[in-house]
C-alpha cells in the first residue's frame, strides 16, 4: 500500500468544511484531503447558512460582517451568483431574558451596518415582538455543493466519501485508508457535528461540548411565512420557507416533542401534512460561543458551535490554521479554545442555540 504525506485532513460535509478545505489548498498552498460527501440531494437539511444570527457579542459581529464580503467574492469564483441569495430573516422571542437579548442583538446589528427593523406582533407565530435583519445572505446548498466539488477537484484536492477508515494519532494528525492508498495527515480537522460524534472518543470528549437531540420536519402545503427564514431565539427553532409551498422546521429535542413545538409555531391557521422528518444529534457549547482548537492541546482540531454563520468564517479559519490570521482574528479565535471553561468572558447568547 502506497503512503502519501499531506498537510491537512478535513472531515465534514457542510459548506464550511468544503470552503475551508478549498481555502487551505488554494489560498495557502497546502495539501489536503476531504472526507465527506454532498448531502442536499438526498436528505432534509439539518442547518442553514446565514450571514447574520442571534449573536450578542460585538467582536463576533465585527468578524462576521468583515468575513461575509470576502466569502461572497470567493463564492462568485466558485459557482457564481446562484450559490447564494438575499433574505430578510426574522428573529423573535418569547421569554423576558430572550426579549432583552433580542433588543441587544438589534443594537449590535445596526452598529455593524446591518439594516434592522422591528416586526409587528401580528406578523409573528408566537404573537411576540421581533426584528427583521435586512439584506442578509443565505447559501443555496444544493447549487453550492456541486460547485464546491468541482472547485476542489480542479484544485487538486483529494475527496473521499465515507465510510473511510480514519485513525487519529496522538499528535493531532491521522492515518486515512482509502482503497489501496494510505494518507498520513499532519493535522486532522473535525469540521462538523457528524465528524465530532464519529471521531472523538468519550474519554477525549471536551467538557465544554454537549450533545443534543435534534429534528427536522417538512410540512406541506402551508401558507407562506412572514419571512423566508425565521428563528425563535429562546430555543433556536428555525422555520424556513421551502420552494414547494412548504415549510421546513429545524429544532432541538426529540422528534415527537419538536413536532408539537413546530405545529404550535405554525399556528392553527396553517393545516399541513408532515411530508418528511429526520432525527439526528447536534454538538453545542455550554456557553453559546464557538469552540475551536486542539483536543487536549495535542489532539485533533475541532470546529464546533459556529452557528448559522460558520461558513462565512471559512477564510478566517483557513488563515488561522496556517498562521496567517490578523491580530483581530487571532484574538477572537484564541479566546474561544475548546479547552476553556464555561465561565469564560466569551459567553454568547445564541451562536449555537
């Protein structure tokens, strides 16, 4: 069996995983292998990619708003305008603390150049007040995935689909066996929830991270939502308009419990047929802030809890992994090490909610 030495192995199937892999190869000249395959064509979504979210910390808003134009330029080279579109998402809240956080989010968004407006109560599923964030960007995953695959192939990135034998070592790298080849990667990056759940042993599981049950439900037909994307920040539930007169709901909890929440949010005036459903697990952080860095200082590199905007941080993460990040990028990421405790100063309200 032949052995090929490479710089990075990235495990993940999300746009973040693919964008990061391509950035490492194209912008930084690294040799990379991606373990993962496209998913949009055969399963319900488990997440959305938005350039805004329920983020309360100003340094996070600064990084996200700076990273979005850079990511859009990258996407225009990869797949053109069809890989993303503009939306005006609505964030709304029920509880008193959540309403207070929502007011803070409104001020943060406005301070960093996002046009934000209050939403009247009658326009919201819960009957409570909310805000609309104008002119945000949402990635179009079905179109983007095929464009990303072609981009990676064009730039010499080796792509392998699971199941593939991945053996992490004690130095942060891994041996990857695929067909008759063995790849020896100096650094292993676990870039999405499924990668973490599969490749981090219980003994190495960081105390900062928690595993939550989650579900997706497709309801159709149903009247149009007040906005193409809506998020209840109390529990992170997302309602998204689908192309076929339906609504996709994504939320935490067992499928049966989430189905009740989903139905309540849609309201009695929206009868529907449950056309599809999926249950899975998500990895969240206990303090709501992202978690990055090596397990146990020398183990695999993890990317967790980056929230809706994770894909828009791919160029930043690529620079950081290659020692080329700016002072501001280093400060933000180094403060969010996966080894931190939950009493740290980076606690956020809703990045990973």
